[in-house]
C-alpha cells in the first residue's frame, strides 16, 4: 500500500545550489533579460533567497509546531489565540517588527453532532455541521428527506412536498465556485419552502467518506434551520434511493450555537523600507482554520511560508526600498473580519499599498502567480493589465528553475479583496491544485498532506516576489497604467 505521508529529508547542498542556480540563470539574450530588466537586477538576490529557502529547516519546523502542537484554529477558539501569541513571540525573537491589530470575530461553536438514517434501513451517517449554523432542538430532528439536485428543482416543488422535511442538495460537482453556493445558501432556500433542516453534499469532487464543512449564511427573509454537510457517498446513496421510489428518514442532532463576538487579532510583521517606508507591499494568508483537521493546507502552510520568507530576507540582511509586510489575517473562514479590519485601519486612502499577495489555495506543487490590476474606474480588464503581467514576468523568470515562474491572469484572495476593491494590485500564489479540495475543510487537512519541497518552494516564491515588488524602481499600477 502506498503511503500518502511525505518524508521530510533536508535537500543536499548540491541539490540546493543546483536548483538555486537553475532558477536564476538565463542567457543574456533572452527576452526581458537585458541589462535594465528586473530579471537581471534581482538575479543575484533571488539566487540567495532561493538557496536559503530550499536549504532551510526552520520554516518547516514552525509549520510542524503550528499544525501538530496547536492544531485547528477556528475564530474565537483557544487554539487560534494560542497560535497568535506564539507567532508574535517567535517573530519578535527573529528580529522582526511585530504588531497585533485587534479584531472582534464571530465565535461559533460546533458542539456535539450526529446523524442517523432511521428508515427504510438504520445506519449512522458521517456529517459536519456547516459553520454559522444553528443547532437542532435538544431532542433532535427526525424527518423524511427530500432530494433535489439544484435550486431550480427545489423552487419548482410545491411547498406541501417540502414542508416539515429535511432537504438534501445532492448536487453534481461542478468545481468549487459553482458547487459551494449550495453550502452557503441552501439552508435559507430550503427554509423558504418550510423545510426543518438542510443537508448538503460536501463541496468536493473526490471522497473517502469524508464530510467537508465550511461557512453558510442565513438570508433575512427565511427562518434559520440547521444545516450540515454529508459525504459524497451518502448524498449519492440518498439520491439513488429517491430515484428508486424509497423515502429515506434521517434523525439529525446538532448542538451548534453562535456566541458573542470574541477578541482576536491580525498578526503583522514587517521590514521597514530603506528609502520609501510609507509605501507597502503586503503578503500573507489567514491564520484561522475550521475546527477540524490541523488547518495545514488551509491556510497554515501559506501563513508560515509568507512569515518565513520575511524571516529569510531579514536574516540575509536584505532591506528593500519599500516596507515589506506580512499579515496573518484572522477570521477569513466565517466572517472576513481580519481582512476588512486591516483595510479599515488604512483610512480612506490605500495608495500607500503598491501590491498585495495572498496565498490561500493550499500548498501543493506551486507553479507561479496569478495577477489582477483592478479596474476601479470601469468595466472589464484594467488597460494596464497586460503591461503589469509583462513586468511580473521579468520577476517570474527568476523562479523558472524551480518551475514556479508562471505569471497568469487572475490574482487576489478573500483577505486582500478589500484592498483590491480600492485599486491595489493583487497577486495569488498558484499551485497545480490537483488534490486541494480532497482535503479542504476536513479532518484530513493535516501536515502529512504537505510535501516539504513544495512548502520550501512557496517560501522561495514569496521571498523573491515580495522583495522584488518592494524594491523595484516603479510600481505595478504605474508601469501597467
């Protein structure tokens, strides 16, 4: 049997030097690599950063501590606050300038939960309540299941066929962006028809009987009913039973409740710029996670990679012209309070921020960066998008040797979204994305799913891109404008 557990051997010095040299060497005649190009300007610096990242063990040790010793980190939980305190203390010990930015966050508690099929056969089901859901009455809810495959099918049904029942959204997997809408809005759609609870097929294309949680939202025009995710296997089984003319009855019990908002914080660390300290390049991920698994891919690896990129820059004695800042945002999963608080702290003018980089797509094998130059003054792409991508392409070539230099259209993320809506250029670290949604929001999101070499490459990418953007002569919106 092939194990999915990844070993963590340290690369040999020869391998590290070879990769670092390959990442930065190109013929002088290559396009975009003339004497004045960013590729030439940062070739030596990139080589030092890539070499340091690939040989490093301290970053991986920090990720091990976060995932293994602290674990999952839902907003309002002791785990998140322990992680915040630990990160701030460790950053200061590394010589970084650190600030804790207070944020009040939602405090949702899962409690005990269970589900059983009570007819026509009896068996248990594996579920995960959806974040922000209300609980059931203490005695639970037992009702027949109505199976639908779309919002349109539910809407077309007479209320009498739904009232007093549990609605199951047994939808097809159409990718995360299309399928997740049933998780976020399914409960309210079912409640408008008189349903007493909602079940949703987990938002994944692959399953080993693993339920996936995630945030849901209640509409103001519908009663609040309990909502939970079921496994792909159970969703398809109930759909087949319905197609065969059988009525499945389920007993659902959930203790979930929303408590008062709780104090938390964004963790901010930076290297202040040497010439333009009031201009800022910010990068990071979200430090909170769901209350299952370890929050390794979502989004612990990203947070540690961005943090450790800054640490390596500092240890190498590099100081960019602009301020390079890392933010470990709080409460991305069920509130987005951290990203909004960070934006609000800047006041009405965000022009101090020249670029924002977010990593929130897991840490599989990285391939490059997505980029968006927001067009806040009109519809469609910004007229400078293409020129901005060409500029970034010069930096991306520095990462070609570790096969992570692609620059593609489409950057951003939930936490830098408020900045981008006000015009800040946004980047997202991109990976192959082959298995992320197999583990996403589950008990399986653990560090053994992260390959150390992929993590080290992410550190290298963020170090090179972050440093170059913070140090280069112009700004992306000026070059691409």
